[in-house]
C-alpha cells in the first residue's frame, strides 16, 4: 500500500479565483487577490469577440493563461454564444485544444 505524500518542494496556491468581469469586459484569474491574467472581450449579440490577453509579469510562464482560456471559452459555450478569436493567445489555445470547433467563427485575415 502506498501513501500519498506531499513534498515540501511542491507548491500549491489554494487562493486562485476565476471570474467574468462584465464591467471591464474581461475574464480574469486572480492569485492571492492579485490579477494574474486577464482576457479582454467584446460581448456582441450571439458572439464573444476576444481581443487580447494580458499576463502580469510575475505570473508569466506558469500556465495560468491556459487555465483562464479554458474557463472563459467554456463560459462562452455554456452561454450559447459563439467565439471570435481575434486574440492571438485565445486563437492559439483553440488550435491546440479540441472540443470548441463547432463554436468558433474565425476572423477573416
């Protein structure tokens, strides 16, 4: 029988929150109350158009953008709206992750 053990090298932050901020037109991921990642959008009838995503310098390279993208895209799909990925980060996420194909309206180049 094996016991699950937590190494002292493992880092875990239970103070992570995800939310949609309609006032500022963005989805955000906070760590310890600080905004770590924001993905900005324009909410249109039938569509959510993602314009850009920003990650705070101290949180770059931790994969938090992917967590926020998954949350935001699932929220759009659940709302019954379609995704317009003008944001390069969101577009890249969509190209690498299956399951959203039928919900995307790719912008014209």
